[in-house]
């Protein structure tokens, strides 16, 4: 669920992977792995992503739909 929500949010803001990776301070490769589900992020980065997109961590993890 996280991978899908992350990609959805990125595309809603019309950001390329490179742009979002730069905003988060990670490599584009790391972001790509999160989006394809081959790797998971840590808690601190999950919080940073939630703050960037102004959503909850529960939303990112698929626990809520709002």
C-alpha cells in the first residue's frame, strides 16, 4: 500500500522521482525502490514523507483513506 500511495502523491504534485528524492534528501534509486516495493523506508523518513505531502503516516501505510 505504501508504494502505491507514495507514487500517487508524487504524481498528484507532478513531481519526477528525481525532484521528490531531492526534496527528501535521498537518491532517486532509493525512491524508485520504495515505489516498486522492493525496499521499505524507515520510520523517520516515513514521517518526513507524510509531512511533505501533508498526510498522516496511517494514510501512507494504508490504514486510513483520508
